[in-house]
C-alpha cells in the first residue's frame, strides 16, 4: 500500500516570529526548523523573505559584483565586507575567484 505524503505545516506569522527570534539568538536553522516541524530550506527561504541574513551562506553573483565594484573603487576588503555583510576573508576569496587582483596591505596591486 502506497503512503500518502504528509502535508507540511503552514508557517504562520507567529511561527516565523519565533523562528526569527531563535535564529537571531544563535540557534541553527536546522535546530529551529526541527523544532517547528518544517524543512531547513523552506525555513531559510521564509526568513530570507523577511530580510534575515542567513549565516554561513555564500554571496550571490550580484553580491560578488558589488564587492568587485567597491573594491576596485578603492574600498578595503574589510569595508567592502561590512557593507555587503561578509567578513574580509570571504570577500577576498570571492574576489580572487572572480579574477580581481588583490592589493597588498599598502594598497599596491
């Protein structure tokens, strides 16, 4: 006998408020999703729609372009990262992958 799929619970505003609060207070997406009985990707999508920045996510192609533009205009890796929401090391890694020449500590290429 074939089992019918179990419907996923609807994420109410109250559930999303709780999820956002718990996530911002340090719980992982996996922990919060499990507690609410929803999938991690689904919760991640809903939180992003609310403007929550998801930790440990790679920058989007648009964000990498923004990083490159700012860096090539003279901003430091740290300043670019602060403006785009990533640390300087992440900015450096993604700029290198994009073929951007990285300046030394004195601003030289």
